[in-house]
C-alpha cells in the first residue's frame, strides 16, 4: 500500500531552504510549494519499485527466461500485472543477496586453499 501525504495550500508557508538537501529534493520542494501556493493540493506517494523479468535479468547477468523459470519455481517472488510478471525491488535485493551468499560459500574453500595452502 502506498504512503500518502497531502499538503493543503495554507500548510505551505515560509521560504527557508535547507542547503543540505540535494538538488532533486530542492526542485521537488519548489514545485510542491508553487502548486500549493496556486491553490492546488499536493500529494506525495511512495510505492515500491517494480522490475520486469528482463530488468532483473540484466541486473543479475541472466536471461529473462531464466528469471521467469525461477519465478515459476518459487525461487523469486513476483506479482502479476495483467499477464506480466513484476518483481518487487525488495525481492530483487533479497534474491541478489542470497545468490551472492551462495556463490561465496561455494568458492570459499577454493579461495582459502589458494591463499593459505595446506597449513
């Protein structure tokens, strides 16, 4: 569910800016202030970013069809949007971390042997 925050026009007051804010945040504040001052209600929402199987595949170095097979087998959690799979970004991060941990565990003995030999 998206978090919503609404600002009514009379709630936008003052003109101080925080120099520590990045440019994109200052632009967002400026546009919100302009809209609110012109009588519009400003609504900000936060939604989880979603990836297509192709986007996840590019990030993971695997083919889209491999991602789809992993979705169908339950390895990757996805939602259906119409007839298309969408992977929540948090699921991408979980799967990537799990994959990196598995790879690390697989190669750790070989690396240890190469670094330290038969001690």
